[in-house]
C-alpha cells in the first residue's frame, strides 16, 4: 500500500478521529500485524500534540488459550493493577484509538458461556470507572487489515493480494484514499444537516416497514433525545471528534422498554468469532421476547442474555441503502463496516451523549430518562431496498423519513 496514503489515514485518525489535544495522553489498542502503520499513527499523535502515547496489544490466538486454560475465577478477575490503571485514566482522560482487524472466525469454538460469565464478572468491577469517564473523552474506532480477516473477505486471492485489497477497501470506504481531511469535513457537514432536519421535527416514535424482509416494527424515542452523526462534541467543550471511521449513519438512542414488532436482519452479524445468519428478533414491551437464526442461534440467544439490558435497544441508526459500503458489494464480516452499509439497530447500551445537554446528566439520571444500560452494544443490520421509516412527532403528525431505502427527500 502506498505509504503516503497510509500516512494520510494515520493523520486522519489522530486529528479528525480522536482530535488529539495539546498535552493529552493517547491510548492505542491494536494488534501486532500492522506495525508500520502503528508507528505512523503514534508519530501522528505526537505531531498533533500528544504528551504520551500508550500501546495496548491484542492477540486473538493468546485470548483463545486464556479462555481455554484459565479458570473461571482467573478469567473474570480484574487485577489490582488494572483497577489502578483505570483509576488513573479517569483522572487523565486519554484519547482512545481502537484499531480493529480481528479475524471474524478468531474465537469460533471457544467456550462462550465461560467467556460470557467472565465478562460479567469483570464488568461489575470496571463499570464504575466507565461511568466516571462517560462523555468526557474522545475515542475513535478505525480499521487496519489482519491477514485472517483479509482471507475471509477475499478468499480467492493470495495472502499478500488479499491484504492489499482490504487496505484499498478500508481506505475507500473511510474516505481516506484522497484528500481525507477535506473529504471528512464535507461529509460531516452533510450528516450534520441531516441531524438538524431530524431534530427540528421533535420526533417521538419511528415506524419501520419492509415487505421484502417482513420487518414491521415500532420504537419510541426519548423526549430529550437528539439525532447525531459523524463528528460529535465532547460534553462542555468545543472539542469535536469522529468516533467511527468509516461512518455513514445518523443515529439516536431510543426509549428503553418501548419497542414492538419484528425486525429481520439483512446481513450476517459477526459476534464472538461466529457469524449469526438469517435471523429475526421479535420485541414486546420493549424487550426481545423471541429470536431465531438460521445459523448460530445459540450465539444470538447468548448475546440477548448477557445482562438485563441486553435484550433491549440502545441505538437506532439511519443509513441509506445506496451507501458506499453496500454499493461495494463486499461483506466485510466486521460490524464497523457492515453497519454502515444499511440502517441498523443495536442491542444493549444506549448513548447518553444523544441527550440534549448530555454533559449535565449523571449516568443514573440518563438512565432514568430512558437510556438503556448494558455491558454490550451490538449492532445488527435491517436495511433493505424497500425499507420505509415514518416518524411520529410530539404533536402526532407523521413524517416520511425513509422511502424505499433512502432519505425521503433524496
């Protein structure tokens, strides 16, 4: 891959992704496959003014062995030094960069029940630290190719060619194959205009219908909610950042416990190293009460049972069916990309940042207003060429939002 393009992508992540502030610490979570790019990203963070850059490494093969050989207690334990690190980060509020390149099948076959229980144990300890940092730091999820990921997406190519092709698609879908900064400034402006229109409507409900898939679904919205898209501002500051690169969505947080009907997934969901395919979820009283999948149904049920909030919704995201990612014709087996191919919903944790004056609420106050709480946040895609979404306003008017898979005014 052309090094100038990689350098431009690294600068995009550092300066428009997390928007490193002078003197700020940065944490980069990554895998050891793309060391040349990681080096570029570290330097771009320093050039943007970072005081210190920390690297935290992930290695799926070792994680498989941890799950296999560690006892349940050890796997779920949060060590004292980990708590000290979390406490330190509550004070320093570093910018967080997550470089995603996981193998879609990397954790297939592990003892998922054991792993899920370990995550529940850890969450009880880490949750207070997470709550203390909520809406107070910048973060960005972006992608770099992993060999096994590239093999999965492009099975007909040799290893080197597959990785090169995946790099090309990552940069293209991330609007980073040209003047990335200019492209994102224009893209952010377009999405912000969408948000302004939606927020002017005072919507209280969204109605989804698709004859081709069978989706027939209604979800309530919080009266203090707002739609957001692309860049967002850190609460109480003028610091903006882009949490996802790529991003094609305009999204909001729905009302906890207010969802009725059935939604059918239109793309497979990569979850815990397996693909959940051909699935639907039926909601009643705001909670998933029925779920079936043509493949890996047990993973779907595990996801819905992770905690009390896992079977309720945390996000409604609007993405036109003609998005660049869907039009690529590629299934990425990666939620960061596949969720930006179509409209989607997310099970689990809601975004308190979607509340008006978000920085003025404690986590408990946000939840009292209707923001769902969970240890998971899992997006699944429901967009289709005939998907229609109708909004219902606070005064009872109906407004077309999506018609046949695209914005009503497109």
